[in-house]
C-alpha cells in the first residue's frame, strides 16, 4: 500500500503508486474493453483532483488505449473533485460507505459536501464506465487488489421462476416475473436496484443457510428485467414514485399470500424499504432491511 500522506495534492499522494497504475492501465482487460471502439475517433481526457488544488491526474483515452499524465483541470473535458479527507477515506484498503466509490460520495439524493464534477457534464456521464474503472485501478495500485470474501460456487440451482399479475398505483395491472427458493419459515422479499432485476439475488437465494431458514422471493419491478410493459402508460412514460413502488410491493405480498414477510433491498430499493417500514401495515410486512447500494 502507498504511504499515507496529504491528499491535498492528488497526483503527489499517488506518486509512489503511479508506475503500478500505469501498468494496470495497459494490462486491464476490462478497461481495454471499455475503450476499444471505432466510435472513439479523437482523444478524450478527464481529470481527478482534490478540492482547492489545480494539481490534476489526467487520463487520456484513445481507441484501445489509456494514458496517464499530470497537469491542470483546464486540460480535461471534465474533472472529478473531492475533499482531501474524502480521497483519503476512499483510498483505504476497505473504504467505508459512502467512500467506497465516487458515485457513493457523489450521492444521488444526498450529495456529500465537497464532491464536484467540473467541466462537461455530458462527457462525465458518457465516460462513466471508464472513470469508474480507472478509480478502481488506482485503488488497486495504491492498496493492492481488493480482498474478496470467499464464496463457494453452488453446483445446484434452487430457484424456480414464474409470472404473477399484480395491480399497482399509476402502473395499473402488471404481469411481473418472480423467483423463489428455500423451505424455511421466514418469508423474505428481495428488491433489486434501479435498472436491474431479481438475478442480483441468485447468490443469496442459493445459500444453504438461507435455503434452510427462509422462504425467499425476488421479483422484477414493472418496467425492468423479464416483465411485460404495463398498458397503463405509453412506452417511455414509466415513472417510479413512493406510491407506485410501495403499492407494487403490497400487491405482490397480497397476490402470493405472504405472511408478514421481511422486505429487503439496496440503493433505490433500500430507500423504499424505509417507506415500507413506515407503512408496514398497508404492505403487510413484518419488517424491512434497507441496505446501501
């Protein structure tokens, strides 16, 4: 791991790790896949720096290649900026929320003080997959590869899937896909994150401990995954409100006749779990587990 020092100067704080970072930029297959495209017909540069400093780490992308240099924010199309103490937290071996990612610090509803994207906001959004991977590589160069929990890949899949009709406010009648597993006494409903589907929970729904203790369910939110679109609104008019989401969960619980299930979700689904806790009688929930995404 790199030596701890002041993060007021972002490139300087990473100086001992830059050789390793340059090596990772050239060898990382994921970054190469992101940057190998004939659509990249001109170099594009973004920066990373600490608030109050012009000393900037610059990443320049061309078709199939990324290079690092130092300079000023003016040389970049956009620059990711954060307070020095936020970068120090982010580059710990195991960062704690919300410092585990720039998105976590940036926040979707609760923006962290000091986080700022300077420059072209459209370019920032366009190159999201690249700058996210770049920060992961910088973290690996500085701290070493992130240690992952050991997990034994199951040899048998225990999930069974089918469709059920539910009715939700705004969305109306919807045909939604859900999966279930387990034979335990405690029902639990897992809610996926925005833009995803219930496949996020295949790991926990195949876990031997959970299979024994719980009866697990995970459904695709209307407009997501393997669901049919609602006929109550035009394509492209899908919206997600607390009323529609809580109503959807309540309708799912009722349709399957679940007895006081625990409702669990992360990120967007974690937020609705807070609403479920407040409106538990309406939903028919026995508890909720909101998680950060």
